[in-house]
C-alpha cells in the first residue's frame, strides 16, 4: 500500500478499519486476527511468487464451514470498499483539473484541431451534430444487489464530506455495518422490470445531474475555442436501453414486459421533469417579460410561473394517466403522451423572454439545464431497443407459409425469401389471416411487434436482429412491423456476430441497398451492429478483432458508394474478451471513416455503475466518448499499410486455427472447462433475468459469451482473451517479422490497442492461481490440458514483454499495475477459498457452502473490476 497516493491510502485505511471494528463487534477480535493473518500470509505468498503457498492454505484449511462464509464476506467487502475509495480518488484528482486542456480532454482536442487548420465553423458544426448513443444493457455482470449499491453510494458521499472537513466517522460506521449485515447475494433473480428500474436509478441518481453539467462545460469550452455555442437542442451524447427490450434467449422478456417498461420509463421521465418544473417555478418569480410571452399567458403578475403552471398541469395529467395504464385501466392515450415539442416550445419562449429583458444569466441557469435534459433524455428517459433472434422471425413465416400452403419458408432459398418478402411489402392487402392460430412462440413475436407498432417513434431506438446473416432477416422484421400497423420507419439493425457473418456483412448490406424499396425505407441512413462477444467466443480475440475491423472497413466503403450514412453499433462488453477496454482508445482505433459523427455502443452490467454511477465520473466518460468521436470524425488516422494488413491477416488466420484446435476440437476441452472453472455453479448465482445458455440442453457452444468469460476470469486463466495470440505472435517472430510488428504497434492505433489490451489481460491472469484450481478440482487426465494452457499463458506473457521491449508488464500503465498489485493479496484468499468450496460442494452439496461460493464469485468480480 505504500505506493498509493497518500489521500487514497488514508481512505482505504479508514474504510478498512471501520470494517474490522464492525466484524469484531459481531464475531470478536480473535476472528479479526484470523482475517488479518490470512491477509498477511497472502501478501507474503504473493511477494514470493507463490500465491497458493502451504502456510496460507493451511490457515484457510483450519477454518470451519461457518468461518469460511464470514472470511469470504470480509475479503469481498474490503474489495468493494477499496473500489469505492479508488473511484472517489479519481473524482478528487480530477476536481481541480476539469478545465485543464490535457491531451485527451475536449478543450485539448479543440486546440489540436484548430492547430491542424480546421475552421472554427467546421468544428462547431460537427460538435452540434455529434450523435453518440450509449445503450445500457442488463447483461448479468452486475453482481451487487441494488440495496448494497445504494449503501455504497452513501459511503462515497461520506468520503466527499470527509474531504470537506466534516465529521463522518459515525455515519461511515453505520453504513459499513449496514452493508456487512446485509446479504450481498440476491435470493431471487431480478425480473426484466427490476433490471429496467435499476437502469432508471442510475439516470436519476447520477446522469440527471451529470448530463447538464457536462454539456455546460462542453458549451463553454466550445465557445472559448470557436466563438460558437452548442445549440440548446443538441445532445452529443444520448442514452438508450436494452433492459426490458432484449428478448434474445430470454423467455422472461415478453411483449407485456416491454410495454410495462416503456410506461415506467415515461413515468420516471415525467416525475423527474415535474421536479425540474417545480424548481423553475420557485426561481422564475420575476414579472418583466416579452410581448410574446405576455400574449401567451395574459395579464399575470408572474408570467413565467403561469406558463410553468400550465406545463406542470400537463405533466401531472400525463403522470396520472400513466399510473392508470400501469394498473391496467383504460386511458386516453393523447392525455398520456407528452411530446418533446410540447415541452420545448414553452421553455424556449421563456428563454427568449428572459434574454430580451436583460436576464440572460437567469436563462443560463436551471432553465438551460432543463432544456439540455430534454435534448438528451427526451420524454422517455431512454429509447428502448428491441432485440430478437433471427430464427424467431423465420419461425413466424414458416408457420404462415404452411398455413397458406406455400411450403416451408425456412427451406426456401435466400432469393426466394427476398422476392416473396418484397412482394408482400409492396402489396397493399393484409398478410396475416384473421382466423390463423399461431403457436405460442409465434404469437409472442407478433404481440411484440404490435407493442412496437403502437408506440411513439421517440420511445424506441432500433429493432436489433441477433444472429442475422442474410437480407431476408432484415426484410422479415420490417414486414412483421408493417403488418402490425407501425407508421414510422424504425431502424431495423442486423447484428453480425460470428466470424462468418462479419465476413459476409458487406454482401448482406450490399444486397439490401440494391433493393430500391429498402433503400427508400432507410432514407439515407443505415445502422449495423457489430458483435464483439460471440465473434470472440467463436474465433478467439485476435481473429475476431480483425474480422470486426475488416467488416467495418467494407461496410464504410459500401455505404459511401451508395451515398448512405452508416451508423455502426458496437456490441462491446466490459472485458477484453468481449471488446472491452478504454472507450477513448477503442474509438480512435476504428477504421478511418467508420466513425462519421455517429456511434452507438453498449454499456453492460457492472460497467454502467463504474462509468456512470457517480456524476463526476459520468461527466468524464461522456467527455471521452465525445472527444474520441469528434477526433475520429475530423482527424481520422491513415489507413493501414498493405504490409500491415498482410501480417494482420496472417496473424488472424494462425490465431483462429490454434484457438479452434483447443476450443472446438480438443476432446478434453469441454470436460476440463467444466471441471476447472465454476461455470456450472455460476448458473446458481442469481445475477440477471436471462438464462446462462441460449438452449437449456446445450453445451459450451450454446453458452453465452458472458458466463464463458466470467468462468475463465474467476480462475484467472483469462483464456478467451489470449488463446491463439500466442501461436500467431510466435510464428511472426520466428519469421523475423518483429520489426514489422513494432512498426504496426507504433503507427497503427488498431494494432497498438490490441497489444495494449493483450498486455493488460495477461497482467491480470495468474497461472499459479489457475494451477491450484486444477490441483483441487481436475483429474490427472484433464490436468495435462490445464498444464499446457498455463504454459501457453506464460509464453504469451513473454511474447508481450518481447514485443514491447520491457522486463515487466504494464510499465507504461503504472496505475493499472498498482491497482492489480494492491488487490491481489485480498483476491488470492478468495480464489483459494473458491476452489475449496467448489471441491466440497461438488462432493457433498450444502446450502452454506453454496452461499460462501457465491460470495467468492462476487468478491473476485469486485477485485478484478470486471466479470463478463
């Protein structure tokens, strides 16, 4: 801990001391002494390079079953508290440099762009047109219960007050005691509606404050640099959601659930705006106003309050109608819906009046904040995406074609499907027969389309088709929505997930753009989603990353040739194996021209809380997204050289071959994976509403990418992020291509990001920890494969050091290096406990052991700072 910043060290010590006192009050000083001994032994063992040494193992072996749970909870809670202290320290460090023009700040970027000769007008115009949409998803990687998150937020508030010199010791003990005495593991899985409410809470508690503060600073910096303000209706960053709309493989997300989430979203937005309006009414007590405002409200002494009173009444009526609708009572839909224009018109009228009467300073206060919120959040808080698997749509048309005696739609050729779908889209008669009785699965798809069709356009984002591969997948959804009466052209977005589908993306979109009807439908805007999770699981991180890059290049070139604006939707997860990593560098590493002022990105699970749960950190992350998107648009890097592309293709092919040799073709791999990792036990952890597998009877091939990554992360082998890269990089080095590799790393952002992410993930890996899991859980026969994989991990580490010319990992990123080193002595005992608990539970299942096992999973997740 000595290398930590003094303020951070003091916070960690204060939180740790409080936790120790609370544990002692419950279980006694002797028990706390045992915890401290285990921590000391873990630190000692880690320093010696043997985290699973005999003395530490013996200390853990002495624990009774009852003590196992308490020790696991103690280390897990400490890691959570350390994370809070670290997040608070990040805010504290930035508080004094919010307006400093450092290299990755927004104002620093504006200075660079001006220095490169871009005009002030061009920069200001592009900023006002930026369209970054962050899509909050409920993927099950948030291990903490909402009640604990609320307590953690209150602890963070205590740290802020402590910095101001307030006495917070008693309140801090109170909150840490509450956390300690609260069961950190959910007893039941959250419902999709619960997940949506959790997303709304992040907006209410953090983003509602962070967005106007961020845009206020952005506006000021833009004006200082260019002399132009950010228009009041501009929203460089907006938010969408999959919570309650993502039904891919989740039978719990039904049409009824989607409709309820849409109503709740609108209700929450209404409630938040009512609070803003009430505060505005309190502040805008002045009488001087413009003739325009006077004409609107009549002869009132307080004209601003009168206009806001009318607006408040409209919101209150809407909220009452929404409540009735949520109770299942009939309502007047007109009374329920508030359009953005209905709110903006009176607010802008107030703004003009204040400025005309010399009160611009008042207009620039809370009124401007509310207008900024309207621009960002609309009347629905978030736009809800709908996601469904392509085979569910195909099932609809198979049943329908059989009903009409047309044969089986699923067996038709792609050309036949396209011709029939276009014919039906151009046909004015209804397609769905009145007396048709579809199966339950088909009826659910149709009911979802009906919900989408009757929603306001502003309530919805995109309709995403997972596992899309052909143009018919897109046309089928448009036809279903048309048949249910939709009156606007919602973006229907194919999600290309496997490596084959990524390679075929250009051909698929090209065929669509060659269809006149379709090209007219999209109105010059094409959205495509790039899947990171399943492509990496399918092909390995290296081959997937290159496949994603090439697909984006091909799609960018294709859309430019058709005069169509392409918006790429990146399905990134929190971990490197799922496209994770620093957002700023990831955006700048995209192919030149692919980020053309617009971007959609998923923010998943625990990353939502880490990146947007604290207003100050949320502001920083929005700044990073905005800056990177602006830079990638106005100052894209040069395209890769042919020799770089050639080597990357070679590396990708070698990596793919060796990755699949293990994951797909080694007959022992599946058995080893299930023996060495807590993959099957993970299904017992009630993380999210969605099942861990797409098919209940499926094997590893049907396992979702999140539990796939989660399982390897828990044992610190981190296999999905490096397997295949070892052989690929070694082959290139053997062929004397190291100079070319170094050139690519220095000059090509894409390759530099790949190497940096590989370095970070192998720095988090630990072969010794993985070896202990094997020793405790794996048969001698399967252990041979485990030993080989650990040997390959060690070789990958050596290769990364060789490529970067370093004796140790993360020398260029000491903050992450320190974060890993500080946490290891607290994570190591959890790993060793988990392996022991897995052994005991597999041989003699016990409810207490399973509870302790879940605690170790949560603690390791907290320590690693990401799960899946």
